[in-house]
């Protein structure tokens, strides 16, 4: 459920980003600045993970309890399997807290794939210029698919 919900949200976010937002939108640039925790003008993979996964977890934890229960997981995705929930619930207490969610998502590398796609010069950082270029690329790809 959590993994499936995460990927569904990533797909929706990517589609919205490609279809609706311009490269120079204030919202996109503000998200970049919000993710840049040390304010050095570039994102590390850890900063990207922290920003994106906090946002995703908050949307999954729809009762804002700080954890996702099995019943919440089933409410969000009725096809989600308990064995998958147990992968996230690393301490076996019947709920998934952010640190468990974070470790499982990082181990799967979902944010890393998008991060690597934006890190054009492969220096381990994404600058605002690289982020803008990635958005332009995604918009151009979405335009080709929609035509």
C-alpha cells in the first residue's frame, strides 16, 4: 500500500509537473528552496529524500497520528498486502512511523532515480539550473506524448 501509494503519488506529481507548471513558477522554485535545508543553493540526495518523503508520508498518514496503521493502509489501497506492510513495519508494532517509511523508501531508491535524472553533471547535487532543465525536459516529453 505505502509503496503503491508512493508510486501513484509520484506519477501524479510528475504528470502535474509536466502538464501544468512552468519552469519559472514561484511554486517550483519555493519547493526547491524548502528542500535545500542547508541553504547552499543545491540539493543533496538526502535533502531531496527528506523533503519528498516527508511530504508523501504526510499525505498517507491521513489522520495525522504520526504513523500509518494497517487499517489506514487498507483504506488507501484495498489491494495492499499485509506482508508488504510488514516490510515497512520494521519493529513489528503494527504501525509504520516516518523513520520506518523513510528507510524502506530510500532502500528502494525511488527519489534517487528522479534525483539522478536531474543531476546532469553527476556531481551529487542538483542545482536550481539543473532542476529547471529537468522540468523543461519533462514538459517537452509530456507535450510529445499528449500530441
